[in-house]
C-alpha cells in the first residue's frame, strides 16, 4: 500500500499507473507534478490525480513513493529539483525507456545514485500520449523491468515491484546495460524504422498518391510512427550506443536482402522470409 | 453480372472475391482451379466455389470471367495452361501485386498480351492466407488498381471494373510501371523491412528473451512478417528493380538517422520524427 503517491509527468504512463492503483485501492492520495498547469488541471478533472504542484520539490513532500515519468531528456532536471525535498522513507523510481542514461542522470543530480532509487521501465504504451489517453488496464499482463544497482535498497526495489504488480504487471529484473540492448532491438529500432520509412515516403514527389494506396499492412506497420517525436528523440539520444549498433546491424541485413533481390536469389529470399515468419508465429503468435 | 466465374488459385484473395460476389448475387456458377485438390475440396465445403478442376484448361471452359490469383511466379504457367481453352467472349484478369511481370508473363505465354486481359491488383489482404481466411467483405472500401494496356479492350476493362465494384472496392487505373513504383514504396518495402527485422532479431543469441520483451508496438509493426514467404519471394523477384531502388533509398535515409544518433543531433532527429508523425497523422489518420 502507498499512502501518498507522487507522479511527476502525468501523461499516458504516469496517468495510467495512477488510474490502475486507484482502481484496486492500492494508494491513498495522488499528487501530480509537471510543467503545464492546464494538463495537470485536466488530470484532476479526469480523477487521475487529487491535486498538483508545478514545483517538483513541493510535490514530493510527504510522498512515500515518487514516480518520475517524464521524457528522458527531462530526468536530470527533475532529479535536481526534488533533491533534498524527498521524505526520509521515500522510494524513488522512474519509467524511462532507457536505463543507463537515467542512472547517469541520477548520479549527476544526487552526487551518487541514491539507495532508494529503483530504475524501472514499464513496457507498455501506445502511439498516443497525454493524460487523456491514460487507462487503468494499460499494465495488465504487461512487463515491467526493474534495473536496481548493487547498492539499491532491496526494500525499495520490493516496494516498486509491489506497486507495478498491483497495477497488473509482471515484474522482472535485469542489468541496466542488458535492458538497454534488449529494448534497442525490440522497441527502439522498430520505432526508428517506422519513423524513417514514413518520413522517406513523405518526401517522395507523389506523396498524396503514395499514402492513398497504402493498405492495411502499412497502417499497422507505421502506427508507431505516430508516437511522440520528443520522447523518441530523447530515447535515441539516451540509448545512442545500443541503437546505433542495432541500426548498423539492420543495414547490413537489409543490404543482404537488397543483394538477393538484385541477384534474383529466390532461394535466399525465401530462407529469410520463412525464418522471419516462423520466428514471429512462434514467439509472438499468429494474430 | 457474371454467369460463370473461374478462379484459378482459390486462396484468401480469390476466395474472398467469390464470397463477395455470391453475397450480392453478382455471379452464377463459380469454378475453382488449383494444384491442391484438398484445398479445393475445402473451398467447396466452405461454399466458396461450386466445383473445381485441377486442370486450369478445363476449369476456364465456358467461363465468362477468369481471375488468376496465384503467386506471381506461377502466373506464366497458368497462362500457358489456359491458352486456347478460354471462351470466345471471356475476360481474363489477375490479382498480382506487381504488374510489369504479369504483363510480361502474359506476353510470353500468349505470344502477345491478349486484348481481353486486364491486369489488376486488389490492395487488400492480411498476413493470413488460404481459403479458410477468406471473407466476403475483404474488398469493401478497399482500392483495386487496373493497369490496362493501350490495346486492352475497353469493354473487358469495364467488365473487370464492374466485378470489383460489385465486391465493394474503389477501382482506379494506372500505368503498370507507376503501379509497381507506388506499391514498392507502400507495400513491398514495408514487408521487406518487417521480414528483415524479425529475421535479424531471431538470429540474435538471446532471441527467446528478445521476443519476450517485444511489446504491443512490435506486434503491430511485425504483423506483416507473418505473411506468406513464397508470395513475398515472388513479389521481390517480380518487382525487383523498383524494390531495389526503394531499399537503397531507405538505407540512405536510415544511415542519416544513424549518423544523427551517433552525433547526438537531437535537432535533426526531432525534425525527421516530427515530419513522419505529421505525415502519418495527416494521410493515414490517428488510430
């Protein structure tokens, strides 16, 4: 149970957690914080938070759990703003999609990574953003990865785990660098590919016609290109090494496919396409 | 109205057309043809076709409209098998995803492209295949592109247009080469990217873990990688020039994104991601 939950950044991710915990009666008061009072007022009207502060330092006062759910580029500033204002027994966690950079931001802001800070990443979300898109079941049966450090207080980690489990998620732990490599492959690279493809097509001369004939598969394939550009810029900057490696690997693999097309190597194309279909049907399911 | 419709290749595409036309009473008898009697028997049991022949030449006898809906690599063989067996007033069309290669196949099989042949492409389909996946509303409000040649009989083109309109589709006409370039951009390249990505990840050492943490966006993004590998091998071989050009263009664009990541050029990344989001939201809709 959480008496007072403070959510800094009340958007899709933070708002959905508040809704989920309220729905199961897991938390008492919910305080929101952020830069935009209009968004925060909307969050109060929607019943997502009880009240808000625009100063993060004031918002965290008396909270037993603090979730920072802002774009990765804003993490360090938030950490600096709340330093010295957290309650003695407070647990701090975040929802950033890359962990190495958040840990570095905490190190810079606090001098060392606090024992009560449990880096976390809920693998959920849609291409929509903002508190209006928040829903109580966003985390139901979804995965949350925590990346505690060696000196992280086990009681703090267990408290954060309990919170996400109360929201319906399956929680596991990983090394931060491993998390960042796995997410670069499964999330960051696909988003980069979708953004690049849509931008590439949009710059073709006959783009109106191009998009007119884009069918169902294209709609699914490019849905993630409707995601928040600022959030994804920040992810690319925060997880740059792992993403760069995945892009280079993908370019090599795509060159091989291009070569097989050019050389009319039907055998090689069939091999690649069959391997992909089998992997997807096996691991993701045929939907 | 069609008295006798012959569908060669009774899968998702051919089966769904038969279902659609039957549903609105647009055709009398439907004859199926294909290589696999078990699939054809299933099509009869499902009520998609009335009867079948495994010899395409026998199947087309007496049909007033013949649709060839087989993988692109099988088109020429089918054309050769039906040559000399078509009724005097028969109209021939196809459902291939690339048009230049089908027109060449017809030229080789018939000596010249017949006046009564109307190359066509319904832009519909899912990652599922086979007659069991066929549905009567697959073409409802979807686009069908016809690519008639200069000497194509206008009455034949109008007959094929009427058939697709009866199935609920919006029909337009294009030059074959233009069709192939547009589809390379909107359909063929995205499928190549999805297949390549899933195959690339499947070859990573920790693939079980990789796919465990693949979230909703990944599922949407890679859905088309569950498509039929043989069909897509054939498309890549049939539309090789346009696809190769799109792959090369995409690699150049992706290299630029990779460079921006490496150089921490947040301004450039934001520019590309914003352009993509705006184009998708504008042309495809925010769904």
